[in-house]
């Protein structure tokens, strides 16, 4: 059972200081604890914690002659020179890096939507529904696990995503034109996995 007590922000900071973490600006540190949280930040001051010496586990259950991996234990105390501010800098760096990665992924996803909808849409606005148009290995060959073509499972997934969509343009096209939706509309609500699967299943002569 979990037994650690609730701590105020002040108590959290005092706990860190008592363990050897340097704090230059206590007011700012308290602000970070209030805004980001102790446990989210704990992952960033974890590298600054001291470790015990390396040791090899011994005892029952270890086969004779088998090499054992040396390991160490992370201690509660911090290494000399470790600071709260350094942990925050790591947090900020990680946050910026993740935002850059998300931006890059979004650009890839948008380009993928355009490529799929433009290429298949030119062939047939509803090409994604027609197994005769798509790559045979995706649209007609039975999957070893399900016994059905991958396209069958893909169709269920994309239909579910369209049905769940709350986007106004989806509701408008459903109301005005009904089903099915042309690929350049439908693909806007597919997730990245659904897009990727159809990209792999596009007709052979569309493959680069």
C-alpha cells in the first residue's frame, strides 16, 4: 500500500534541498512545482541523483557459471553540483524538442493526406472503396491471421472514424450528398495509421 504523505509545495522543495539539490531561486522553484508538478519534474532531476556502487546479485535462482549483470541502485540523495534549475532547463529543452517533432510529424501527415487524396482521387473519387483499383496484396490477398484481405479491416476502421467525426464539413457532406464521401473529404478525419495503411495499399503504378 502506498504510504508516502501528501506534501505542500514548500515541503516538496524542502525535501529536495535536504537531499542535496541546489536551489538558486526558491520563489521561482515553487512556481515551477505549482505549474509543472513534482512528479513530472522528477524525471528531469533523476539523472542528477547519486547511485550506489556496482554489485552483482547472488543467491538462489542464478545458474552456476552464468554471468550476472552488474547493477546499481538510484539513491535519494543528489550528486554534488546538482541544481533545480538544471532540471528545469532539461524540461524546457525536452518540451521544445517534442514540439518540433510534433510540428514535423504534422507536416508529414498533411503532405500524406494531399498525396493520397490527389493521386487516388484523380483515378476515382471513391478509389479507397474499390478493391479492384488498389494494390492486390492489400485489397484481395487473405491475411494469414484473419483470413480476410487487409482492406476489409481497413474499411471498418476508416468508416468508424468518419462516423465518429464531429467536423462540420463531414456533417455537411453527409447531409447534402450522403455516403460515400470522396477521398479528399474522407481522408481529413483518418488517423495517421489509417492513412499509412492506404498509402501502402495504393495501386502499384502509383508507387514511387
